[in-house]
């Protein structure tokens, strides 16, 4: 399991610490059973909570090569000033490792976000 360095927690108006916000991103191939998608969603949420993050919601891609969900994720990260994206594996960003790296770099440069993968490249 990859290690992650989390940013310091923010405080709410009463001074209590607030867990950093996290969003999920998943590619859902056509024909994948709903129960499998739900199970994966729950695993991602648990992983985010284990990292000390407050999970907000998912962004999905349903078509091969689509990027609408990714662009919506970037917009939301900017809007909320969130810095964490949780994925089941880096293959949910892209199958090609060069494209995975490019997408991670775009998230980092455009929003300051880091990607937390439940499974590393070598475990896929």
C-alpha cells in the first residue's frame, strides 16, 4: 500500500480540526455489475477515511477515452480547494502509465491535489 503525506488539517469556526476533503475518481466499464461498482465505491470511501480524509463524492467516466468526469473533478477541486483524489488503482486514471503520470501531474499543477491509489501499479 502506498504511503501518503497529508496536509495539515484545517479548523472550523470553533477551532476544531476538520479532516481534509477528498474526492473519488473511477472508470466504470460498460457491463460492470452494479454490486461490483458499489463494493469498489465502499472500499474507496473506507480507504479515504483510513487516510484521515473526509470523503465527499465520486466522479465517474463511463466511456473509454472519456475525460468529462476528470475535467469536472478538476473544477470541483478548484472550487472547494480540496487536495486529495482517491482511486481504486492508477489504472482508473488511464491504462497507459505515461498517461497516468500526465494526469497526476495535471492534478498536482492545476489544483495542488495528490492522488491516493488503493493499489499500486505493481499490484495490478
